[in-house]
C-alpha cells in the first residue's frame, strides 16, 4: 500500500464489546420544532448485571448465555457477511464484490445459529453464523469453476457480550449518572452510549437512549472515511491518488478547502484528513462523489447492520433537506462503528490507526475536549446543526480507553452544554467511580 501515512496509536488494546443496552424506541428529529421524546427508561440484557444480583469479587458469576441478536455479521479479512435471521436475508461485502441484500427463505435458525446457502451470480455462499457475539462463524465461498474458499471470523452483534461480566458490572452505575444528565436536558432529547475498550470494565457497554435517532450532522463523515479506507485496505485505491476538485464542488460551512483556489488536484489523503480534522464539507462531498454516491456508504452501514444510520444528502444541500432527504444516526450505531474500527473488524490496523490519528487532530474542540481537564487524550468527531449537537469518539486514557457517543436533538446551544455534561460525567466516572462501583 502506497502512502498509507500510518499514525501510530500507542494505546490500542484488546477486544471491544457491548453488553448492557439501555435504549428507548426509535426517535427522530425530522421536525426541527418537535424533537423526539426523551424517555430515560432503561433496559438491560438479561444476565449481564441487570438482574439485581451481586457477584462477590473474585468469584465466578453464574454462567450466563451471551447476548444474541436477530442481526449478526461475520468479520473476516477483507470483508463482512451480514445475517438477518428475522428477515431471512444475508449480505456478502468484501474486496471482491457485494451481493447486496439477498433473501434466503430456507435459512435455518436453530440453537442460536443461522445457516444456509445462497447463490448469487453463479457463486454459492454457504454460511454458519452464530447469533451470539464473540463466537466464531464460517463462510464458504464457492465460485463456479474455481476452488472454494473457507473464511472464518469473529461474529459481531450489537451489543456484544462482555468479556468479563463481573468487571462489567462496575460500569453499570454510570448509566444512572448519564440518565440524570439526560433528564435535566429539557430542551434537548439526548442519548449516550459508552463502551469500555480497555478490559478494565470487562469490555462492557452501557447506554441511555442509545436508539435516539437525531440528524447525523457531520458525524456521518465517519462512515464516509471508513468506506474510503476499506477500499485502501482492499488495494482498490491509494491515499496518494489525486482527485480533481472544481469550483462547482465548493460549499460553505466548516472546513478549509473552500478557501483554496480551484480547480486543483487534491490527494485522497488530504481529503480524508480534512474530512475529520476540519470537518470539511467540500472534502465530504468530493469523497461521496468519488466513492460512487450514497449507495456504497449505505452498503457499508447495512453490512454492519446499523439500522438507524443513513446517508441521504450531501453537506449543505438545503434543497435536499427541504425535500426530507436527511442523514440520521444513533448513539448505538456510532459506538458500533467505533468499536468495529478499534477492534480491527472493519479496517486493517494501519487504516484504523490512520483514522484515529485524524480524529486526534480534530480542531473543533468546544465539546468533549472542553469538558475534560487539559491534556486528556481524546480522538473525536463533532456534528452541528441548528437542531442537533453531537460529539463522538474515543477517550484514550491509558488503561481506560473508552468509546463514547453523545448525541442531542433540539437547539444547538443548549445541546452543546448537554454534550459537555455527558462527556464530563463519563470522564469523572472513569477516573473516580462512584455510586456503588467497585474498583480493584
């Protein structure tokens, strides 16, 4: 790979996970004057700390069945294989092609495993995918007139089970603290999802209103970047390749490219860096065109079963917004993406490090970084609209690495403050757990 511009990430650690999912039903911010309801009701995956039982430190808990989901995806080098066991559909998306969503009416779902065979374009895909995260699945790709290939990999669900439920239980009180912040935000329906990446809390995930679905604003740029880097990993494009940017590509809002002289050729590396570092709207729109429009980014989203997220318009396209064409996401979907990136499930380590490096260079620092003490290492991506305020990313505190997504609908000014309060609440908990959390 030429010019991968790898940014070392010294704090990468082991596997990421989801376990406790505290969400409400889907909510939208379609009408700027009427935000989604901020219902703080919480639910917990059975058997992962929410059953009221306490576990004595040092003792193994009662064996639990890991969380299962009707949607799972198999991560293997160069691709994914998504399964929807409720809808009986699958999708293969890898460096060598994309089947799209394919119906498999004969899918067998038994003992927590989905299995079957579909044939697309003369190639058969024989799969056995458990519906429990962190288990191993297999996929056999059988082309016509060529030897078959057997692929194995880790199954990803949302949420993933924790690696250590006892350690994970120590993160649960954080959900109560975040719920109080969300309840206080009367003008801003808000949601937060937090996932331990370090193992300190057993790779546990908690959420408050994790399915809240506001306008994505510039947070959607993370998926644009991942789709680009996925192609780099496949050897289909190179970061030193150039793209012609014309005066017609220039839009306002955030970014630096709008102040340059065009036409000029801009490398993919600079477009990718500016997309995150400056939240550059010109870079976003140019990359959407370069990648082939909305469909490839939405295919990435669909292949990871992130059902609340969609790319439906370009940056600053007010006419599309007036037609109801809008970008959406949720805290759970954001952390699903961040976790997959961190864990090397969707990108190679080099591309993962590059992406997180761009996020560490973020220049819009009025939310998460402003809420934390100076010098706390973070890598993040903001999103702002008149009726949305978000900040998402990674707390890179050595030994306590954490993925976070703080999303709000409603007035941006008060949303900014809500995001800062949620960000500080998480930080304070990580450095000084309270409300019953037990430290080693």
